[in-house]
C-alpha cells in the first residue's frame, strides 16, 4: 500500500473519530459505532506471520518485529503527521480553521499528489 493511501485512510479514521465525538457531545446516549476502518487498514497492511513451532520466545519476537515493524511505522507516521498538522493549527490559536478543515486539506493534498 502506498504512503499516499495510508495517509488518506489515516485521515479518514481521524475524521470518523472526530464525527463520533461530535455526535456524543450532542447526544451522550448516541450509538456511535465505527465502520471498522482501523481493523480494515490493519488487516490489509499487516502481513501474515509464520512462526516455527520450535521457535523460542526471543525468536518469535524478532520474527514479529521484522514482519510487522515496517507497516506499523507507516501507519504511525501517517497518524503522527496528521496530529502534528492539527496541533500546529491549535497552537497558533487559529479559529478560522476547524479540525475537519485541516483533515480535509491533508486528504486533498495527498489526493492531488497522486494525480501528478
């Protein structure tokens, strides 16, 4: 999966969480079940891991780290980037831009990059 798609999906997850939080603020009893976007992303990105039956705990840890590490780094990088963008807008005290606006801008940026 390309970094562009990971970023867009990460932004989608954050946007969904933002909307769920908004609905809960309006109605604390609201049913705000997510669409499983996080689970889908993990399912698609994380590789299948085969561990030898006789592997030691240390060997299992090494195998899991080697196989899962790159995907976890990509996902964490995308979410961290979005968080930093949101934090910078917040820290600047800007009231002309909402969190949803920032997330939309990030998504559009990565969509536009794909078209180039």
